[in-house]
């Protein structure tokens, strides 16, 4: 441990800590922008300059390591003068649009400008203007002139989300935060960049101009979207949820949440939601008042009970209901004399559960594990830095199982692409059996329960999307098709494989297939083919292995690996 004197107070911190860490421990506030406790230190805003005894000039607290006996003043004339000077520089280019800025009221720059900014600007020249960028439906980069180049958003992508989607291009006053040419921000954790942007450069598209922060009331909540139970703050105005942000909880989600936790509130106010009771009369839906609707339902239930007995009544309740809703539904059904109530809507089997077993590990302990068997989770889903538990645990969709292992060696999964646009929904379908056309004698007699496929269209789709997806993945890995040592495609059919290979201009002997032995065995054939390729000595340490697959439903994916075992 090292002891320093900070504003006259003795503080002890671990060796290697920065002055900023000592200040946090002593609860002394040092103004800052680029420093964030969960990110690496960039030290590029210079707002945290402090006065270190014997140092000739002010030093950045976030990047100055503590030394035994160091004396630091954060509020001396020298420190304050330095901090005010930095603020003056930052405000040179920052637009004075606080009155219309979404960040107004919760902006670090706005707050610090009150304490450290001047009453007027000495800058007479033109301010710089940064062109807006469209990076997708969730994050707005309309007002990038507000950016102060702290690079928090860039570091977040690299270090927490595990996928670098934003970077800083150009130099000096031409510096700009941008996505890689033409790309959108797609990470499933992208909304966290809005939270950590200390100014209003990155804002939430769905929330923009909906409310000022001081108009919102706040409620604590827990995410219902997965088993992580991320802690949330739900922000409400006029009885409408307008924003959801993380509630910091070190034991669960730290200070991050997944985009689905952040943005799914939009469905609450969706235009296609049923908000008024309706009754179907004469084949037509009619809006009615609550009294009429409730009487109708009560009479219907009573009639069924009288005619067929209480056991003829049953209730299926959405598992997304609140405990209170589930309790009331149970009380209603039991009150009618029936025990038929369930929430397992999509289960085909009903073994005796004793609840979901706890594996004996708190979420926070996941980051200490060396090997993890993940079952039923889409670990490739834009999550590369799985060592970071925040990215590992926030997602729970998909299928399959995979063992993840920590390694210090470079390589492993370099890039991947996953896609689905729904455009091929009509190419592969089962006409009956779903909620749109329930099974009936007619549907069975008309053979509507067999899969139908538009084969030529699926063929065209596969031979187009496979090269496209793979080229994108190779591009992200900084490679070209010629760098691929082994391509393991979806073992669909040999014409599709050859069509895709020719478009990619990859040698025939660089493609591994086993379709001649097993036929088309779906995208799951890739791991089988990979194991066989390894057994046949086709994959070596350092090999560039590419994989590509499609689903005729229509989805696609590609991954590029540097084999390092
Ligand atoms: S966009 Fe925001 S978080 Fe990113 S560098 Fe600019 S100010 Fe920092
Ligand atoms: S917070 Fe220290 S330089 Fe930015």
C-alpha cells in the first residue's frame, strides 16, 4: 500500500493506483470527462489536472500513479487555473445548445461548466461543425459537434462490448468519432455508450426530444428479459415509460444493461397493443367499456361452470406477468373452483421441476472462471470479450452448447457475421399448425403440415449470401479470401457449396466437405466437419479457418478463426 496526502488528508491506496483512485477513496471530487471507473485510462481530456508537489506543471489525476509521500492538491490555485483553462478549450468547439440538448440536466460538461467555465468566451473564430451520422435505429449521432473526444464510447466497445464499432478518425480539430465506413452500431450493449458519453453527442433515438430529465419520475426495477435480472431504473412521464437506464449493482449488471433491457419499453406504448377491451360480435371486433367486457367474461365463465363443471375452466398465463398478476389469476381460477392454471406456454414436456437449480455461483464470480460450458446461449452474438462477465451474462438466446476457455495466446475467433432480415419468410414454410392456421381435419387432409420450400429461390439466396457474409467477416478480420487456409461451409448440397466457393474464388482443395457422406445436415454440420478436418490434419496451429452457413428461413452467419491450439 502507498500513502499519499490529498488536500491535506492522508489516503492509503494499492501500489499502482492513480491519484484519481485515491481521490475516489477519500471521496474528493476531481472534475473529469474521459476517466470512467470501468474503462482503461486514456487521459485525453485533461480536465482532471491537479497540483502535485514538486511537479513543475499540473498532472492528470487519472493517469498519475501514486508514490509514497506524494502531496496532491486538487483545489489549489494552480489546479483550479489548469482545470478552468481546459474547460475554456473544451468550450471552444462545443455548441451552446443546452436548451435543446437531450443531455441537458444530466450533462457532465454542463455541470462542470458551471463551476469551471467562464462567463463569456474569448474565442472569436468559427466553431467547427461535424456532420451527423446515421448509425442505426438506437443511437443518434446527429449532433457530433458536441463530442469532446473523450473516447469513452470507443473504449467501451473495445473493452466491454468486445466489438469495436466506433473509432476516432483524423487528427486535431478534425478528429471525429465514426463507425467503420458505412457500418451501423449493432452491438447488443450499444445503448451503454449513451450513458457514458459525458456530453449529448450520443443520444437515444427512441427517447430524443420526448422529455427533459427533470420531468421524469424514477422507479427501480429488474429486467424480465433473461435470467441475469439486470437492475433498472424506469423513467416515467405522464404515466408513460419514456426511458430505461441501468441501476448500478456491482453484484449483477455493474453499470451496464443490454439493449433489449433498455429499449423494450417501446413495446409498452406500441400502437398495435390492445388498450381497450373488445368483444367479437357477428364476426367483428367491437370496442366496449370495461363493465360490459367484464360482465361478458364473468357470464361466459359462469355458463361454462354450470354446464360443464369448474374443471372445464382453465387459464394459461404469460410467464412475463408480474407476481401480482399471477397471484390474481390464480385467485380467480381457484375462486371459480378450478385448479387448471399454468404459465408454461411453450413446453412440450412437463417433467417434475423443483424450480431452476442454482449452480452455486454468484454472477460476479463468473469472470474468475477458466473454462465455462455454456448451454443454450448464443455466445457468438456480437460478444467477443466473454471474459468480461458483463458481456457474458447479459444474453441468453440461441441454442447449442460451447466450452469457452481463457487463453493468453492471440487468435481464436477473429470476426463473425450473423444476419436475418425476414425477407425470405415465404420461401420456406409449413402452411398449417401455427396460430394463424390451426390444425384441423382439413389441414391434415390437404397435407398442409409438410414443409414447403421454393427451392430455386433458396438456392439463389444461399449462393449469394454465403460469399457476402464470408467477405464481410473476412473484411472485419483484416483478411481476403486468399488468406483462408480452410473453408468449412454449411454442408448443404455440393452445388451450393461450389457456387459459393467460385464466387469467393477460393481453391477447391481449401474447402472441407462431408456432404457426400452424410448429405445435407443443416448448419450444425459445421462443427462435425470441423472435427473431421482436425482429425484429418487439415487444421494446424495458425491456420485461418473460415466458416459460413445459411438457414433457408432466411438467416446467415460466417466466422473467421485463427486456430491456436
Ligand atoms: S461521442 Fe461522447 S463518449 Fe464518444 S468520444 Fe465523443 S464525447 Fe466521448
Ligand atoms: S479524466 Fe483525466 S485526462 Fe480525462
